[in-house]
C-alpha cells in the first residue's frame, strides 16, 4: 500500500491538480479508486517517510507559523551546512543562539535526507519525489541542546546521523529537514556556492608611476608577476591551418616588442560549428600551433604555450538571433550540425566565417638589458653608478635586479646588498628600494613601512612616500601586522589627493578601507554598520577602472557577506563576452546557477556553452557532489541544466 503526505512546497501544484480532478470526478466516478491510487503512488510522490514526519496541508499551515517566522527573520549572515567525516554527518552553524531558539517543543528538530547521485543518471527520467533519498532518524530538542558544541570562532557543530552502509561508497549529498513538532516546515538543500578567498583591490606601489602587484587570479600567497599582458584576435580562413612568420609580423611589429619578450601565450582557438567536431578540433589545434611557431621565430627565448580549442557555439547562437535561422536555437548541437550542410551551410557562410578565430593572450616580460651579467656583477655596477652619481644607470640596474627577483632568477636578499646613501638626491632609489622589498615578498611589509616612515622625515610632502605609506597601512590592517589608527588613516587617504594623487587611485583606497571596516563589523556581528560600509563600496566602485582581478575580488567580497545580487550585477555585462576571463565566468555561474528563472533565459545557454568551451573539465565538475568540489549534483533536477550536462559531460 502507498501513502504519502503533502508538503507545503508542492501544495499549490497539487491543489490545481485536485481542482482539475474534481471537475472530472462527476463524469468518471467509476474510476475513483484507480485514480486515487495513481496520485498516491506516482512519481510525484514524496519518497520514503519511515519516521512519520508530517507534511502540513494548507488548513494546517499554522503549525509552521513560529518556525517560518524564525527563518524569515534570520540574518543573511547566519549560515549552516552538513559535512561528512568518515561515516558520520555533522551539521555546522555559525550562530548558536539563533539555531537553539528554533527548537522550543520536544518534537522540534532536524532530519537528514541522504541523496544518491545515481537517481540523476542521464538515461533515467526526471525524479519528482520530494524526499530524494534515505531519510535518517530525526534528532530533537534535547539531543540538540546536549550535542551542539563549539569548534572555533562562531562555529558550532552537532552529530546528526551516520551514512547507511549500502550508500557508503556512493556519491552522496545531504539535505536538511527542519521539523516543528515533527511537521516538516523547511526542506533545505545545501549548495557549495563558495565565496572563495578575496583580497583588497590592488593598490600597487608608487615609483615613477604606480606599479601594481598584478597577481594572477588563481594565485594565493605566491605572486605571479607580469609586466604586461596583451590580447588580440586573429581570424582564420576556411580550412587554412598554416601561418607563416610574414603573416604574423605586422601584428608582432605593432606590439613594439623592442623592450619585451613574450613569456607565455594562451590561445583559445575557435572553429565554426558546422562539420565534424573531431575535424574542427584537429584544425584548430594545428592553427594554434602554427601561430605559436610563427611568433617563436621572432625571439630566441622559449615561449610557454597553452592551447584550448572549441567550436564557437556562443557567437553562433548570438548571431542567428533575429535572423531566418532563429529556429535553430532550441535544437541540440547534433541536430543543428545535421542541418548545417549543403545550401544552408553555404547561405550561412557570412555568419560562420566570423566564428573562425583565435583569441590570443600574450604575457610579456621586460627584456633584461644586463642578461649576460651575474647578480654579483650587477651589485658592483650599481655601487659604481652610485659613486659616480649616475642615477639613470643605477635606476636601470635596480629595476633589472627587481625583475630577476620577481622571476625567481635572483635571491631577494640581493636588495640588502645595495648601499644607497640617505640623501635627497638618491631619494627615488630609496623609495624604489623600500617598495621593491614589499613587492617581492609581502612579509617585508613592516620593513618597507619603517623605511618609508624614515624617508618621510627627508621629504614630508613627497606624494610617492605618502601614497606608499597609506597603501602599506591598509595592508597592515589586512594582515593584522601592526597597530594602525583607523581614523588617522582615513584622514590620510582623504588628504593625499592634495599632493597630486589621481582621484581614482584614492577611490581604490577608500574602497579598501571600507572592505576592512566591513570585516571588523562582521566579526563583531554589527551587521548594520557592516551594511553601511558595503553601501559605500557599491557607490564608489563604479568610479574605479577595474582589472579582472579587481572584478573578481569585489564579487567575492560581496558574496562573502551574502550580497549575492550585488555581486551578480557587478559581473552581469562582462559574462556574455567570448573573451571573458575564465575565473570571472565560472564565478558568475557559481553565483547564478541556482536561480531557475535565470537558467531559463536564452542568454544563460550561451554563458554555459562559453564556460564549457573555456574549460570542459571545470564545467562538468560543477555537477559533481559537494564532497567532490562540485556545486551540487542536484542541479540536475533542472531540465535545462540536465540537458547541458548530458549533452556535454555524459
């Protein structure tokens, strides 16, 4: 015999079904028993319910009034999640008082629904059960009060169950049933929407001009420096795979690479979508390799190369919008390919020819003018230049040593061997030396700060010294590396504009100041003041020119403090570009993929295809379990996402 309770979430749908059924019952009374059995036992059921958890109907909705009010009043900063440790499951929460107040009656508690990824197999129909897997025995008020233990700053956990033996080796996730007097009031699915590490906006250090850290987006403590990054696009002719040096030379000359070498090339080679995918990928690989060989012919130093190939579905769907081929958009890739033959392919050639291209990113390093000289010889040459008061030569050698240290070709201690007289005429070198110490290793933060503080006595109004000191003080707060009076620091930020510092640079500092303030208020759980700092950031960031790293840092910061809508809006206009940075694109997906309304938008298909083209492995990992670093495999309940996944990853 089948029997299932009705949840509040599915009530609207079932009431509609009931009304339609009642209209038919008068005509179909003789089928009543079989119809009831169909409703109760069909796949629109609620799954197994071995612990007699009750699903309130509309008439019983008051059973969850108190519980629903508590969740509606919950601050967005209050978070909870389930983590597996061996075969045990623990619930983690960051606000003990709020969590404890949820459970007032003896039968208030939680239960865990252990979900197996196998139910979302591409060959299986959609699973419409409300309870998705094996529901573990609930724990109630007394057990929660006894079991909730502190495990660190504002972190608490409680054992909520153990993995059933038959599921121990499966790919699993864990949904939470919140129970009020054993009535199911909330079914919570956990997503791995990581906020990711975020940092202050890069303020760099002021030398002759501002020199930024230019850390790569994926880097952590070790900075990945680059002097210059250039991007450009080369179109391909149909079926052409070879490039000769003379084809590339005008582009190479236009870069004016007399002072730079190409350190690294990243090539994303796109084919138009018609024809065999295997043939398209082979052709794109040859084209990309040909470009690399042509560029390599202009310099002796080896060029590191990373190549990705893809069919250009993103621009294909964009460009057929509003044309007579719009009807192709809802079709699968294979269905579209089957139509792009003969006359249709020929007629679409003006569109398709624009899709054959290589998007190339060159990472450049400044040429070493003293490449034949050892570091020891350069130190000697620097001392001679100082003795001769040849500041131009000393500055060039100083810069060369800095470059070598950044590229790990020379030890950072080399900077300590440079003897620079503490005289005003050598002030530019002294400022550079203090800045270099910090730029090559952030752990020299206090040393650099103290050196600049001494230089300030020599030149109290030097804007480079003032700028660098403010930048370092902000970093000192970030790394908790020393005492800084925040009120005085804010006044210093406001005052350096009078010294001739560009306002956009000052705005970056103001944003960083409020990033630090928001962290302070968050730690103190002063959410109103935290929101005031975030409001200032949102009003100011639009005035600042932002690198990809800046966009990512701001978006991560906003989502870290649960301002997901603002983080999404920040990236909105960038994600439709074919050349968007990969990390920004995937972070946008991370922010939006649980929004069913957004997923159904046509633009979202292009966003997903763009992500797959840039990194297929990373795209498919989205749909792995949380324990396997995915967002959640339960995304596959959405028919659009399951289509993308099964078409590209299965």
